C-alpha cells in the first residue's frame, strides 16, 4: 500500500519540479538573457580549468547518456535488439563507474580551483553554492548506487521500477508505488536529482541549454582585405547566407 508521503514525494513533487524547471527556464530566458551564461572565470586561472572542465563535462555527458538509456529507453526495446539483462548490467556497471568517476574528479578539480583562487572564489554566488552542493551530492550518491548497490550487492533491475516511474512523470501518469519499494539509496539519489533540476534554471547550469552545437555546422569564415584587392586568381566560393 502506498502511503500519503510516498504520493507526495513520488507523484506530486516530481510534477512540481517539472513545472518549475520548464517555467523557470522560460522566465530566465525572457527576463535575464544577459545572465544566461556561465560567468566564465578563465581569465583568473586556466591551468586547473583545462584539466577539470573536460573531465567534468565529458564525464557528465556519458552520465546523462547512461541515464537516458536506463530510464527513458524501455527494457523490452533493448531486449528486442538482443541485449540481455546480464550484458546490459555489465555495460551499465562499467561505463557508469568510469563516467561517474570522471565527472566527480573533474568537479572536485573545479571546486578546488574555486576555493584556492581568490578572484574565482569572489565570483561565486549563493546560487552557485547550492548548485555545487546538490551536484556533488547527486554524483556521489549516483556512484554509490552504481558501484555498491548495483555492483557489490548484486544487480538491481531499476528498469522495471525506476524507469517506468520516470517515464510516467512526463506522461502525467506517475506511479509512486514503484519508487516506494526501491532501495533507499536510489530514492535519495532521485530526491537529490529533483533538487538539482529545481535549481537548474536559476544558476549557471542553465548554460547547458546554450551549448554551441551550431558551431559544428557553421560555414567557413571568409576574410577579405580592407582595400578590396583580391588575392590569387580563383574566385572565392560563396558562403552560406542566412535567409
């Protein structure tokens, strides 16, 4: 039987967080476009940034990819392509541990950089402190569930409980009873994730929505001399024009 607390935590709260996440992002984009940035501190220190930033961002990219595969993609679909539960578990355990360690290591380097450098520390806002705390705790607990609960203690098939619960939120058909019987560390990890998503639109993490993906597909930049004299005999190819 599902208690009222479970209904609030796993049915009401996720819908509220989803509304705050979407509404906050829209509000931030409309009324704080100039604040839609990471507030880069590269000018203050770049050595540790060159180490921590790639580790954190690439590690987090694989972490997000693993969550999408485990929570969004139904179990029957991976089995349709011949991926057995044991094979999925091995890949999830190996890649999840590697990606989580990389993301955590990169985040710790960035936090150490922010603490030891006075100029970078002075640029840290109150929202950044909440965001860093929630992000660090979420990654650490995610590593715990991967290594301990899904590895040492044996595999836990979260695709039969947490996955359907997660998809039910976006379908507006939450099933709190699925999360009510999940292991405690998974429930804590989910609550920390909800807190992180609630903070997302109001801190520097919002820059993830502005990743420069278009940079990979932009045309070449054509340089011309100021005097208008052409160099060479070949006609310069025409670049793309925005319509």
